[in-house]
C-alpha cells in the first residue's frame, strides 16, 4: 500500500489493490509526486485510520510494517502519532532525504534504530538502500512471525468500535472574521489526547492544536477573514485511534466602514468622515472623477 502526504494525506493504493509485482511497479511508474508541507503526524494517523483497516486489505494475523519516507522536519507532532502505532505492535522504518531531521527520524522509528533509521543526502542515493532495506524488512517479518508461532503473545490490531472510540456531533459556532468555536461529543471511552488540525480549503499551511482527552471544545483564533476552513478532530489513544470528525465552514468577511459623509466642498477639495471600524489598522481611500453623465 502507498500513501503520499503534505498537508493532507492521500491514499494512492491500498494493501489489497494490486496482487502482482508487475501491477505495483506499473502503479509506481504512474505515480504523481505530491509537493507541499510536511505534516508527518497527520500522515501516520491517516495510515492507521485509513490504510491499516481490514477493509483496506490489512489482515489481522499479518505483521504490520510502515516505511516513512520524508525530506523535511515535521510541522506537527509526529512522535505522538508514531507512538500510537508502535504501541499497537506496528513497526516503523524511517528514511530521511536531504533536509530530514535525523533526531526526529530516530524518535519516530522503532527499535533497534540501527536497523530502522536511514538517511541519505539526495533522492538518487535512495537506490543504495534498496538491497539492505529489503533484507532487513524480510528478516524482521520472519523474526516476528516465528515469535508468534512459538507461543509469544502478539498484540491484536484493534478494530475501531465506532461510538466507543470516536467522537461525534462536531458543531462549529460563534464564527467571526478571525475566529470560530468547535465543540463535539466525546466518545464513550475518553481518549488520551485530541489532535485538531485546520487549514484553508484552497491551500495554505495547516495548523495543529493538541488537547487533553478530557476537553471537548476549542476556540480557533487568528484566522484569515472570508476564507473556507477544513477542520479535523482526531482522538488518540495509547493503543488505538478513533475515527476523526471533519467539518468545513467559512470565516466572515471583514466589516466595512459605515456612515460615510462628505463635507467642506471646495473647487479642488472635499472632506470625508466615517465611523471607525473596530480592528482596522489602516484605511485606503480611492477617489476618481465620475464618468460623463453619471451623478457627481
């Protein structure tokens, strides 16, 4: 399976989409690179929430491996999301290219780090990792499978039980040109934390707020006026992650000056006055001659 991410993760194909090596290679050749931001935490949450479910081809009895490929430092909390995966017995390999943060790679990856962390200076050098990484991945799968067959306990991958782990009823209220309030109904089992991610629907840098699991409301501020925002509320547990809530709403346009008055007219000047608009830092005044035949 493969997902790409920037500010919004995108599944390219699921574990069950292709059944032959040739089909996978053809899909790779047709892949379009997705540029943008580096929200690694949101991407790992997407993998757990969308790609590692049975209906996406994840088999409960199979070992779970995630290979993270990144060329930058995450703009959100990648460690929290990575720890959730690792607590579920999912092994993470972290591969950095160019500007990747090696300290973050080591934080996100599973132990032992000498087998799960790789870093190269440029994309063409990734080919030098293929042989070693293939051997390590296959060996790790065999080792974990052998432990299972010899009687070691293996953590079952939890299936999301809907209302049990997932909040409901997202409400967006008190919308202004710069802010909005979010409220939701918590799941039956309170999460450890919530990750609230929001960004303009037509592009822009996503922002993230991490809340304690006992909280079920948030005021978003310092927003851009007259802009449509996408909002996601994601519950995070020690050993699972619930389905997220998603909503969309637009901030109000900035208010306009009111009560424009004209006075003190002369042959080459006029005086304008208006009621000040709260929050305005400057005013732009445009003046032009009316076209012939129009009212002065």
